């Protein structure tokens, strides 16, 4: 293998603000510490927490200024104590930052092997979705075969991944998205009912589809006024899981409805979780989700691939909500 360069190209936000604050910089080649991998990045996924970091929202202690919460590539070096990976392995990594770069370091415990069936670039869209979906949909939401699940924002990278995982688990999926193109995509993924939020009332659709019973699980990234409407659409004993709050973090709850139906509300956020918890989740994903990827039941949906230097354009695209699936940044480490 040729000698590694002394410096790498990476993307940072020079100050809090809009996409235009993103800039390309040169940084020293990182070195893997004990338990870490040095990865030559093929691609990095663009996620809403990246947009939040760029805009100046607080991040966990120790977060690097180089953006990027997930990446896929080839291992070029390992730190002391690493046993599961070796140079030359294809990996996809959940990161605390640093993915928008030609090379990055990642905790080996938060990495997953890329199966032969999955293109390396496409694998960059898996970690955030897999960790989020496994924990929220299956652990907190306790989704099982025969359940009916409502997934909002289902045309997003995480949403489309959740749709496929729910179907692979034997659940019936009702999914919402905005616009005819996104609805067509959801139908192609095999949802039981796709709802165009611009034209239809999902509460009414669910009442009709389920003959008044409602859904067992809701995966919600909207928040705000959607939560009350989600509860209205839920079956007795239903589980409501909040991923985000695009329409507001503060809500009003009808406790009588909550108690009468025996509903539960829960939520989580991935980035601040401890290394121990992320390690546990990685183990669960290897055992439960990876077989679906290997079999082809679950495939990341890619909207577009853009050069690393076009990170600002990628952020604008994500903010526009025009994407159907994941936006990837392609790194050129030549």
C-alpha cells in the first residue's frame, strides 16, 4: 500500500450559519488511537444533525468540527486492541463527527462490516439509519410481525430504511410523504398504504384502512401538532416513538385519551448515547438487521451522490426536503 498523505481535505463550518458557512480545509492525517480504525472514506452520509451542528446547535462534548456522523470506506490502519477489523476490510462507521473528509477515525465497536452484496458508497447511508431504526422501531416501539406501523417522513433516508425493515419484520406499513413522486416511491417499496400529506388526512386514512382500530406503532419525526393526531390514530396499547420535532418540540397531550387507550410515548436521540450503548446496538444490528441487507430485503435508498466539496449544495438539498432517500458526499482520496 502506498504511503498515506500527511494532510487530508475535510469540511467544517467556519461559523454558525447557513450552508454557505461550510468550507473545505486541510487537516493533518488522523491517527487511530486504541480501539479505533483509520478509514479511507469512500462516501459520507448527510444527516439533519449535520445541519443542526452547522447552524450552531450544541453538540456533545468532544465533537470534532469536521462534520459527518456516518461514513463507509476501507480500513487502512488499526489502533491497539482492535481484533474485529484489519487493513483492507470494507466498513461502515457510526461517528461522533469527522465523516466529511478523505480519511476519518472511528471506534471499531461502532463499525459494521460492509457485506459483499452492498456497494461501498451506498453503505455510507446505513449506520445512522440502522442504529436509529433498530433502537426506536424495534426496541422502543416493540414492532413485531402482524403489527401495523405509521411511519412519517418515509421518503427520507431513515424513513425509507424504516419502511423496508418494518416490512422485513412482517409488519404492515402506512407511510406518509409529501408529493406524488414520493408517494410513488413508497408504493414501489411495498407499503400497505402511502399517504400524500399534501392531499390527504392520515388520521382519516388510517381509520378507513384499519376499520377504526388504528396503528400499533408510530415512528414520528414531525412533532408539534402531529403528536396529538398520531395518538388519535393509534390502537389500544399503541407505542409512539419520537425521532425529531420538525414542527416543534412543545406539545399538548390529552391524558384522558392516553390513559383510555393505554398508549405509551417514548423517544431517543442517537448522538449523545454512550459508547457502551452504541456498542450494544451495533451487536444487535449485526444479528438482526444485517441479514436483511445481505438478503436484499433492505437496501439503502440513494437520492444523489455529490463530491465532498459540494457539501453546501448537499445541505441545501436536505433542507429543501426535495430528496427521496439519502444524500451522499463522495470523497476522493487519490
